[in-house]
């Protein structure tokens, strides 16, 4: 007999008490979630994070009652004082720069309530709690592009040791630049067949199964951005929930 699943505990930090009450009431109507507190300022949020036991997920609005974009400073403080608590940033408008800054600050998901139904927020909280990333595919594409510009695509383990050979790293780097197999082969003066073999070996070494996962693994390895396996869900995928999922998932096979 299966054991009953414990509810996901949530803390809400929003700009106004009314917004917090609306989100709190909606989540609490589902037995799968339990809102432990709803606050409007960064100091209140930090006190709640420190005092609330067994907190799983923190929903933080980009702008709190403290002022414009005060949620960014708040989520960094949450990461420092409670690194096991997963954070989701709520954005009124998903501007690419804000999405990038959010992931650099350590969020596990970015959600725009004005553009998605409440059901999607439930899935966002559930997926983030499970260790996955939540963002629209075009936002994730921008994040990957920006990370690729500021950090080398090196695949290392927790101790910093390289997991791939120099040639395999070259393949991953070019893949991260958006090159297809033929272009990678031309760049490295190899045959397409050899490039495919490299990719299959890399997939096997890292335990990934698609090109998207491979790029995310490399970004994660260089920048400690948490990743998860791609999982289709109508017009969303678990790792990049968006309306344009195919833009990143095309040519997934080696």
C-alpha cells in the first residue's frame, strides 16, 4: 500500500498582503501544498525562513513592499541562510535580464503569474520541489546564451576534476555555441560519424540523453546551475516550461 505523500510546504513573499493571501488561499485549497507563512518584506521573509521548520519552497516576488526589485536581494539572503530551501521568483514581466539575474542569484524557477494559469504555478512549485528548473524556453535559451558568454563550457565533478577529454570538451563547447554535427565536424576537422560517436560517449559518461541536457549539464558544471531531465508536458517541458519548447528541443538526438 502506497504511503500518503507529505504536502510541499511553501512560504510566500509578495508586494502586498492581498496578493499573498490570494496565492496562499489558492495553494491551500490543494492538499498537495501547505502555505506556512505569507509576508511582504525582506526582513519578515528572512525571519520566517529561519523560524519555520521544514520549509520546502519559497515564492518571492521580484518587487516586495521594501521597494522595486527588492526581491532579488531577499532571495540571495535566503540562499545564504537556508541553502536547502528552493526559491521561485515571481515576475510581472519576464524581462530577459531579470530572468538571467534571477538564475545567477540561485533561483530554481521563474514564473510570470500574469501570463500563466494558476494550474501552471502548481506544476512549477511541484517541479522545482522535485529538483527541476522552471522557465519559459525562450527565457532559458537567453540564460544559456549569457552563461556561455561569461564562463567556459567545462564539465567537471563536484571536486572540480574534468570528466571529459579535451576533444570531448571541444565538442560540448561547439554544441553550446549552437553548432550542428556537420558544423562541429568542419570546425574540428572530423567526420560527422566521429562527432556522433563523441556525443554518444559523452552522453554515456554524463548520464544524459539529449543535446539539451548535455548543454545544461555543462552550464551547471561551470556555474553550479541545477538541472533536470527534460520531460514533455503538452506545450511545456519540465526543464523549460514554455510555449516554444521545440525551439530548444529540436535535434535532441546525437
